[in-house]
């Protein structure tokens, strides 16, 4: 018999049915694992793909048996969506185009995916009195206020000019021709819509702003389990370079700064939101690790060192190479300069703190990348010369 579980207020947690849209992606796959391994909840998993959750679906004899059901659904056009939301206690919407290489090259798809396609989900939750956890992004903050100060201004060192706060920081994007911001702007508008549904129609919602969550199963390795010419997010780009023994490409010198959080830490925060509605409803949460800040150049150097350790292969003499953003991403790219989350709200509401250092999370992630892809990459690299 499973032992009874209690939430942060000491109340028993009742088993629930969760409609998870985008369950087959990076975050979805980790969230499905967490829920199936550690809770009694049921998952209706919706996605157009299921490769990353196959291990959870394959056999009916698995210990979680019928607690996960996969529905191959494109939410752009599928009449089953409302019924599945109605059957559930909670909907979590993860579905989105969320790779920067798409924002300026496929801005229409990006805006439709992040705004238009999310509209029915919000509407069905609101009309049917269902709770919604909507995944937004730290990109809604755009650039820091500090980035507009003169380079030598001492105010740049003042946290008031760069720490990103859910209820205080402005959203600062570039001009319209900088189509990089199509994603952030669509995410901002859907946040405002969700918030307004809460204010005017009583929708019970939580908005999550992830700050660069990384770990195993993130995106794809081009030419292995994704398109040859595809450009994934930075962890997979750099992993691909390391696996192929190519220099890591630093866009515009790799000066932008990011804070990276381990996916397993971040998923703990999401589970707290799921199981503590009284503390999570009506909130917007930053979820990141302010202690893991690096420039992209430092990230490249650290990944090179960690990969040499886990693979046993020596590093290249020149492990990085500079490329312009125009060459790498094309016209209309722009960047967030710095992203440090303020943690006050998530600390106060859910008592959550990330645990894993950047070195440790890269060690476990690159061990996974090496184990999963090294052989396949070797074969792919050997092919053209042997034929
Ligand atoms: N990973 C991060 O660090 C991060 C950071 C900020 C925001 N987010 C947000 O979190 C969410 C999940 O991100 P992820 O990293 O897991 O991305 P992902 O691309 O791995 O997962 C998204 C999933 O949604 C599915 N999907 C997209 N459109 C769909 C549609 N029309 N119908 C059905 N399924 C569809 C995709 O097939 C994919 O499996 C996104 O909304 C993203 O914007 C992620
Ligand atoms: O993860 C997040 O929190 C959010 O930010 C990401 O945006 P970004 O961090 O800019 O995307 P990455 O691809 O991870 O790039 C990080 C930095 O590395 C740089 N980069 C990327 C790839 C590469 O090969 N080389 C390189 O220097 C980029 O220019 C950027 O400055 C994506 O927009 C989303 O997945 C998400 O909403």
C-alpha cells in the first residue's frame, strides 16, 4: 500500500489526473518520470512525438501500469483537446517552439505556436473551471536595464539594474525587425492573457518562467536524432561539437551571460507547484539557479574540460571559435545580455532552492551525452570517407 503523502501545509495530497501538453519534450519527459516514480497521479500525455517518453510507455507491466496514457495530438487542430482537459484536474502546457534559431527564421510559426495555439488551452481551462500551469520563459524579461547604461557606469554592478523580479522588472525587447523577440513577445502576451483570465474570470493559474534548464534529453544532436542542419539550444550545440571533435562556436564572442539550472532540481519546483495549489495559484515563478552564472565562453570552457574527463579524450588545441550572430542565426538575431533570477517569491511560497552546481550538472549531463551518442556520431563521421 502506498503511504499517504502530505503537502507543505500538512494536508493529504489526493491523487489527480494531469493533462500534460508537450509531455514528449525535454521538460515533459522529466516531469512524467518524476510524477510516475514518486506520486500516485495519472498523466494524459499529449504530444506529436513520444520518443523521449517511450521508456515510460512501452510495457503495461511497468510498475506505474495505466497511470500514463499517450495521445498523439497536435493542439493546433484536434477536437479531442477540450475533452482531455475536462477529464483532468490540472492542465500543464509545455507545447511550444522554443529554439532561438527558429525565432528570427520562422517568426510566424514561433508566434502561432507560443500564442495562438495556446489560446484554446487557456480558454478550455477557464470555461471548465480547471487549473492551469502555463510554461512561459525568462526571455520575457528580454534585456536588463543595466545593458542600456554606459559600459563604464558603476551602476552596472548594482543588482537593482540586472536582477530579474517577477513583479517588478520590465520586459525590454529590441525593435520589431529584431525578430529574435517574436518568441518572448508571444510568451509575454499569453502570460498577460492567462493573468487576465485569472483576474476577470477566476482562472486558477500558475505561470512558470524557466531560466535555462538543462540536462539529459535536451533537444537533439544534429544528424543523429534531429535534422543535419538543425540548430538546437546551446547545451546540444556544444555537445554536438564535442562529440564530433569540432571547436565550439561562440556567437559574437560568447559574452552573453546565463544562469543554468539542472533539470532535476527544476522539476522538484514544478512538483511543488502541482501539489500545493493554494501556494502556487495566481503566482508567476522564476525557476533558475542564480549561483550558476557564467558567460557563454566560460560555459564552453567548462564543457570542454568536463567532456575530456568523462570521455577520456583529449581536448582540441583550439577548443573554441568565434562566429558572428548573423552567420550563425541569420538576420534579425539579438540576445539577452544577462539573466539572474530573483528567488524571493518561489522561496517564500514553496521553500524551493536549487542544489546542483554547474560543474556537477555538466558532469552528469555530458556523461549521458557521451554514453548515448558517441558511437552513433563516430559512425556518422566515418561514413562519408568510407563510401
Ligand atoms: N528548457 C528550458 O530551459 C526552457 C526555458 C524557458 C522556457 N521553456 C518553456 O518550457 C516549455 C517546454 O520546453 P522544452 O525545453 O521541454 O521544449 P521541447 O521542445 O523539448 O518540448 C516541447 C514539446 O511540445 C511539443 N509540441 C509543440 N507544439 C505542439 C503542438 N502543436 N501540439 C502538440 N505538441 C506540441 C513538441 O513536440 C515538444 O515535444 C516550452 O513552453 C518552453 O518555451 C523551456
Ligand atoms: O532556456 C531558457 O531559459 C530560454 O532561453 C533560450 O534562449 P537562449 O538562452 O538565448 O538560448 P541558447 O540556445 O541556450 O543560447 C544561449 C547563449 O549561447 C549562445 N550560443 C548558442 C549556441 C552556440 O552554438 N553558440 C553560442 O554561443 C547564444 O547566442 C546565447 O547567447 C530559449 O529561448 C528558450 O529555450 C528558453 O525560453
